[in-house]
């Protein structure tokens, strides 16, 4: 018998001072049996950075043909394709070619720098691709905020993301490794 996904609910209030985006989203996240809490919470980070009414969670880890998050226009065209982790060249190209904009949210500790050294050549050829890295200690601290039902606030200001629930807060300092043209969002690099 196959293991089923664990369902999490998140009420996410976003105050993005850079984009002047202020909205609350009621989100449902399905954690695949092979997905860590850290990775699932990083999907929330990706959502927060690119928040939009049409941005949704894809099947990602359980379906090769879908990204972790994506956004379609009203005609069904893919506007944004978001991958998490350390994708190979093939996935980098897929993210950039199938959508108007592509994004990678890289995580994994010290291996991120090695991955970026190897992936940088391909990524530089893709002008519509944004690559952001999250520090391992920060993403692990974010995982501590996870509950089956979450009420989170996130403030984005001066290149930092502040996530908080009623008891704890976590600061993320994402590193912008590559910015797309036109820019997907603003972070201090």
C-alpha cells in the first residue's frame, strides 16, 4: 500500500515592502512521503517571494512534468515555473523554456556552492531564469515553524524575509545568484 501525502494548511499573511504586495493567502500543502519538512517550508518561501493570485503548488517531487510551483495566465500559458533544490541542466532549461520566467530556489548547505559552480554556465545562457539560494541553518530554523495548521506572517524588506507565528520568528537572507531579465523580484545581492 502506497503512503499518502500529509496535508498542511497555512494562512500566510505577506507584507512585501519591495513589491508593495500585501495579501493573505489560505494555502494547502501536500507533503509527499519522500519530502522533508524543510523542503515543504521552502515551497512556502518560494510562494512568498513570487506571491500572486494564480501562483499554485504543482506536483513537483511526485511528477517530473510539473514544477514545485507554477503560475498560468488566463489563456493557460505558463508565466512562472519554480523548481526547488539543485536541478540539473535539463531542469534549468525546462524551467526557462516552458515559461515566461523560471526560478530555482536552491538549498542544501555547502553543496549549493558546488552545484552553482557547475550550473552557472547553463544558467547564464537563460536570461529569464532567476536563481536564489537559502542558507541551510536558516531553512532548518524555518522548518521549526511547521505545524499541521499554521498561521504565519511574512515581511519582506531590504532583502530579508521575516517569517513569524505567534511564538517564534525566523529571518531568511536569500542570496540572489542570478536575476532574470526582466527581474522577477528584488533582493539585495
